[in-house]
C-alpha cells in the first residue's frame, strides 16, 4: 500500500464533498452513476461510536519490532518524495494454520515476513523462509496463490530493479519455504513498479497480475530543476533530450515575447502499466497491448472490482495530480475500454487522495 494517504487533508474541498456523497452509496440506497447526477443520503449511524474501535499495541508484545525506518543518507533518498516513500504490507496465511501472517516491504530496508504464532504475536521468519536479501527499494507487495497449489505466494514490486515472485514451495514445521521464481515464470519486470494487483479478470480460474507503474525519478533533479533537459530543434520546437526521455515530456511549448526565443516547460511522466495473464500454472504472459491497457499516468493506487455487476472484474487506476484516472471496463473478450469520462464525468484531475479514491470510486460505482 505505498503512498496510502488516509487523512482528509489530502482531499480538496470538492473531493471531500464528493467523497461524503459517494460514501453514502455503500449502504442500501444506490447512488446514481448517470452522468451529471449524484444523489446524497445521510451517513449510517455508527454503533458504539464512543468506544475506541482499535487499540495500539506495543511492538514488544507483538514482535513487530523492525518497522521501516527513514534513511536520510540513502543514495536513492529522492524516492522518499515520491509515491515509493513508505513500502507496502501484505497480509495472508502463508503456513495454512488459519492465522494471518504479515509481509512488510520496507522501501530501502530489508523486507520482512512475520509469522503469527499466537493471536497478535508474531515471529520474524524472513531468513528462515528464504526471503532473500535484495539490494532494492521495494514498493507494494501482494500475497496470492499464483499456481493454485493451496500455498500463498508473494509478489514484490521494486523500484528500477527486478520484481520478485516468491513461490511457496511447501511448509515444514510451520515455516513456509520461499523461492524467487519471477524469472522462470515471466514475471520478472524491471521498471517503475509500484503496486501489484491480482485478479482473475478472464474468469478462467487463475489469478492474473496487473502492475501499477509510478515514475522513474531522475537522479539529478526534477522537471522544474533541470533546465537543460530539453533542447530546441531547427524548426523551433523544443524536445526532451534522449537522456531524460524516460523521466520527462514537454508540457508546454513557449516563446519569449521579447527575444522570440523558443523554450518549454517539462512534465514528469509515468511509466506504462502492465497486465500479465496467468497460464493456470503460475506462468505469465504480457497481454497489456492486446487488452487495450494504455495508461501511462503516474500511478498511486489500483483496485479490481466489478463495478457494474456483470461478472467481469473491472479496474480503477488512480493517478497523480497531473494525470487523469482510468476506469477500465472489462469487455469480457480479454480487452478493456476506458470509460472514466462517461461513468465518472465529474472527476477532476486536480486531486491527490489516491488510495482512498480507488476504494471510494469502486464502492460507489458498484450497484
Ligand atoms: Ca499463518
Ligand atoms: Ca502457490
Ligand atoms: Ca485468469
Ligand atoms: Ca464488470
């Protein structure tokens, strides 16, 4: 759950209002999704609202003692200022004892796998389970049984390093044994990987993988701080020089009114998202283009859900403030159509509450 913002300060006023309106749709009353109309209903009363719902536990009692720490001297510390800042968490029962366990991908630190021995008491089994030390900045992680053998596997996104697909090879004395098989299973992606999202979108009984891409981050500056990241061609049009084309694109072509000098402003670009289809045995094929997935925004959050209850899971992608969101309608033939403009016509691109937005949008869109 990288870049998971849960506080309303991230909502603009318009979004706060919209969110309140949309949340009402999670109850029995439906919210209209006809373009231009939004119905509002009061929020449901909360039972026991005066009593705390959660209690903060002491890490010493839970065993979850190795929380990710910020390393201000890390050579890639520029990533703290992006959607890769906080790593991710995956929860699932990796040893089939009916107690959920926790995997933590911790940004630049060592990822950790904790086994829940007793209720809310965990044991670090990272090394014992074969989760290998990687020199990578990890982002989102998800548990899924990709090869349908009843054992939970773990997919981990890494920034500009190869992603890992840890296959659960079996459980001995309550400890799962993991082996990174991303390469042989064709899931070894190296890009701006941010969040893995599994879903059987083609309803053939296996979990397919959508990889949300964020942005590659130039080591020497941003779109606003590298004036020589573009040049002006003979015909007067500015273009990004090859060294920076993975990071920026021309936002506006400009002309100085006094000197007539051509110039431009730059904009950071997101990397193209990726859809991998499972062959039923946990091997993957890249079907992104065939599926019609063409989103290149700077992705922050993604969610699969069947918003129109036709039995086919659809995909909501929340992008950063300079890129529009996408709602990919599952056409049922392996392809998707972006219907964001017709289904969510009021959506602005000037917002930043990414993860809540995917939850809100999919909750409210589902009848
Ligand atoms: Ca367990
Ligand atoms: Ca498995
Ligand atoms: Ca499938
Ligand atoms: Ca659907």
